[in-house]
C-alpha cells in the first residue's frame, strides 16, 4: 500500500513513512493511493459469526499497513492498544430511541474517542521507530481531547518527545488538566494565546519549515496524520455489523470540528461500507454546516461554546474530502485551499454541491439545543451525554431519514469531561472515573506563549531532548 498527498506534489510513501512523516512536504494530507475494497459479507466470512472489536481492527487495517506491519505484529500492537479500555466490547453500542443508537467511543484512558486511534498509533510509533532506530518530536494542536489522548499514548516513551499546543483558556478544565498534570519528562504542554485554528496553523507552519522540521525530526499525531483517520474507520464497520442481515445500510451522525472523525466514516464508505447518509453536527461555529447547505465554506471568528472541541473555523481534514470530490486532482485541491487561505472563502458549483448532498447533510446545534438534548436524553434513557455527543444526537434527529436504516450517533466523550454543562442540563454532576478522581489536586505544568511562530519554535528547541 502506497500513499499520496492531497496536493499532488509530494512523493508517494509507504505506511511506515507516512506514519512518521505526518504532513506531506507539499503541505497536503496523505491518503491511500487506492482505497482497499471490502464488504460486510467479506468481513463476516473471514471473521466468523461473533468477532470482537480487535478482530475487526486487524481485518480492516491489514490492507492499509501491508508491507510495513505483518499480521502477527499488527495483532500484538492491537492487543496492547486496547488492553487499557474499561469496556469489554471496547466500543459498545446502546439504543437510545426508536431506530436511534449511541456508539460509545469514550472507554479509553482519557475518556474521549481520540483514544481509539491514538492508543494504537502510539504502539505503531514505537514499532516503526525501533525498526528504523530513530527518535522523533511529535508536535500537535488540540481543541481539547486530542492532546490528552496523544500524551497518554506517547508518555514515557524513550524515542519520542511530545509537544502539544492548546488554546489558552478555551478548553474545559478537565481537558486541560488531563494534559498538563502528566508527570513525564518527554511531555511538554504549551497554551497559545489564541484559538485552536491558531494552534493548528502554528503546527503546520513548523512542518512547512523544512530546516526546522528535519532538525527536530518532527512528526504529527493530529488527524493530519493518516494513521489517526485509518484507525477510526474501524468503528464504523463495527457498528454496521450489528445490523447486517436486518438492514442494507445505516446512517451516521457525527459531531464535527476538524472533520477527521466524520471523514473516517466516509473512508469506510469508499472501502465498500453501505452508508446511506453522513450527518455532520456543528455548534455555533458552523463553517461545515454552511458548506454542506450552501456550497460555500466561509471562515468567521471562533465563538466559544459548550462544546469547545468543535470551536473551529478551519477544519484541516476537509482537504481530504475535497481530494475525493475533485476526482483526486491534487492541483485543483491546492488551488482551492490556497484561495480559501487568501480570501477566507471556498465555493463549489451547484452541480458539485448537489452531488455531495446525495451522501452528506448537516445541522447547526446551538448551546440551548445542546442542553435540551442532554436533558431529554437523560430523561428518556437515563444516559448522561456530553455536549459534543448531544450535538451529534440533535443533528441526527433533525436530519435523519427513517427509511435509510438505523441512525448511529457517535458518543465522542465521557460526560465527566464537561461536568458543568451536564449538571446545568440535568441537575446531575457526572463523576470522574476512579483513575482520575484526584485530577483537580494534581500539579499542572505548561507554558503560556503568544501566537508567534518564532517564539514557539524557539521554545520547542529549548525543551526538547537532544
């Protein structure tokens, strides 16, 4: 399996190279040269009647990692990755309404869906770095959950330093403390005086500085890294398998900020999974909703909301959808992205929008509706859901087509990560799991820096081990 850049000007690479490279040298994002083809029938025939989640991971990911990781080694990495998950199914599915289901993705060590991919990616980093006898510096940006999941996956590893940028005072306290209280010499946290988009721009700028990139041996763990998206395709297959034989297709509703999670679902569809509709839920920062409704992506100021991981105006993974929409024409993608950066707007034709809307739709969910959805879900089912999950549920209910099969809403974070919002909606404050009970008593370690590339680069040079 080889991988190509969405901008068409970087060399194609193997999986092992893409894993460590992160962002392509032309500024693009990597995707497989060809999507492997599979079916639910094929998976079930290979795996037998009652596969577990780890079996599905191995079968779905084998084509993507071929030539880099043997099946035996992949199985060992998968076993290690999911050993710390607290639910026996890893990713359980619960019914929360008539034809509506919740896919719980938050049973990993940091209580967010990012653990599903990053616990595995951390194992893959160790595997490939040992093989190549290399050391790397991982630099990532987070709007809240990626940071703690990435740190947990990479802490204490001898061949890795990890530097995570988060927007100062724009995450929940639980999210921040999960990152900043980790006592490990290879973990470094930076709070940037700006938004998540500013953090993401700083990370991309560091990668595009070829001298700095090579000097620091930079690698990425954000969803700009293909391995992140690849690992997330699995739970879409896993969820659909629960209905196979009863339904030909399913709908997915995904709360979306940086577009990586929902694109993973679309990737599973490009592999052969029958998905009748992808529903994108946004909060007041509705750049994605505006695009799927009008064909215009227009960046505006970021508004703080109850779902801070989605407070984003420049969703980097959207470039991967453009690449597929433009028939994999990297030059056209590059022109579109550069035009968006210059003018703040990206517009597609009416015909392109109409074709896109055959599979995609979206909804804007404000804070009031988010709180209403948390309250209604608790009243009807006894389940507490976090604000991001509530956005997905509300968007799904607003846009579902009942004749399209079951609606599967992605539960992206444990409610205890956002206790104030959940308590405001339900009167119930969700408790942190036992391993995080003392989180508020732990000492924090992080630096606050301005949104200045040179200052951030200088700081990274100072803190990273030589």
